[in-house]
C-alpha cells in the first residue's frame, strides 16, 4: 500500500515537472507614460513591454532566446518618432521565455493630443512577429510647465 502511494506521488511530481505551460508569442502589459520637463513643449516619454512565448533553443545546457524589438511613437500629427529598440540575444539557465523591454526619449515641441506607442518584436528563431499599441494623452497645462500627461490606455 505504501509503495503504491509513493509511486502515485512520484508520478504526480513527474507530471507537474513536465507540464510547463507554453504561451503563444505575445506582448503583454505594453504601457507608456509622458512627463512634462518644465519647459513649454518638452516631454519625456517612457515605454515598457513584456514579451513571452518566444522560442528558446538549448545550447550547452542553456536556453537562448533571440529577438529584435522596437518602440515607435506616432504623434497626433501622424509623425513617427523612434523611441528605442534593438536586439535581445540571451542565454538563461532555465527555459523561461519572458523578457521586459524599456525605452525612453525626450520630445521637443510636443503638441497636445493623443500619442500612440507601438511595440513591435520579431522572434529570430521562428520569424514570428508581434505588434501591440497603447496610447497616452498629452494636455497643455500652462506656458511654464509645458505639456503634461494623463494615464495610458490600450489602443483599439
């Protein structure tokens, strides 16, 4: 009887250990914030995105992920401004395909209105691509403070 209980516990432990949940390649929690910098029209924009589900390849006992990513701002006038981006190529000791990306820039002569931040990423192992958008609103305050921002909302 004891042997059967221990075998059941061992089988359950093996099942749990082998059943890591797999996610599709996706971006989560894409957020953007803007802050007035004390001069009329000057703001700082910060953006953050979490990705998960990209392919990991095992090399020498490590798990390597490889992504290209970019953040782009679209102003109320339709102008595109590169916020930041680059390459991610990292090996981890555990097979966890989650990574946080951040970017920041200043915009001079920012106009009041709705801004869109686009986060795009490509998995270099599979060529899968994702794109997510979020918005933030810049409102003019007064001439000494420059524009200020309100919260971000997901773009439809």
